[in-house]
């Protein structure tokens, strides 16, 4: 029974991490696109003395997608913001407890709150076929707003994977032999 539980936890964790790995790698290509858009925008603005609202909006849309959809990937690879002064010196068991409690008490409730709050916000945007309020701006604003729900869903999924991984570490280290 214990072996089955551990295998189930590992499978769920692996599935969540695989999704975030795939999305993160795909989203990483948007950084190249963002750099190109910045270069074109600078070229247009300073060489040709021409500004474009659409280019400005593309810049912040791409940045938003990278940030929102890449958050789960960042958490998966432990590249998120954290004060590492003490954490780096902790034992694997202490780190597992911090991750388990941090995800359970902070990350999951916050992600669920944002997801739940964003759904009506995105739905309204879809209903009214929202586009940029600026002349020359981009249409389909609801697509970028959908990234809020999608990004926090990926972050929630990765948080659950981290919590499962932490639980597995705690289950293994609670035994005096450090064996399963």
C-alpha cells in the first residue's frame, strides 16, 4: 500500500512537472520575439521618428506571457525569488518542511484566489470582445487576460508538484534508515 501511494504521488508530481517543462520551454522562445520587437520599436522610434501603439502593446503582451506562463517553470527549476540566506544551509528535511508548508499555506491559497477572481474578469472581456482602448492598439485583449488564469493554473499545478515532492522527502526521511 505504501509503495502504491508513493508511486501515485511520484506520478502526479512528474505529470505536473512535465507540463510546466513543456510550457516553459515553449514560452522561452517568446523572449527572442520580445527582443526583436524591442529592436524594431527602437529603430522605428529613434531612426524613423515613428511610434506605434501596437508595438508598445506587443511588448507588454509578450512580457506578460513570459512572466505569467513561465512562473510554474521558474518554480520547477527553483529559480523563483526567495531569501536564500538561511534556506541554503538547511537540511533536506527542513527544506521539505518549508516548501510543504509554504506551498500549502501561501502559494495554493493565493493561486486559487487569483484563478477564481480572474475567471469572471476574463469572461467579461470575452463577452464584450474587448480590445485596446488606444487608437492603433491591438484587438483581442481577452487573449492576454486569459494568460492570468492559465499562468496561475500552471503555477498552482507546479506548487502541488512541489508539495508532493516535499511530502515524499518527508516520508523517506522520517524513517531512521532513510529508506522507503
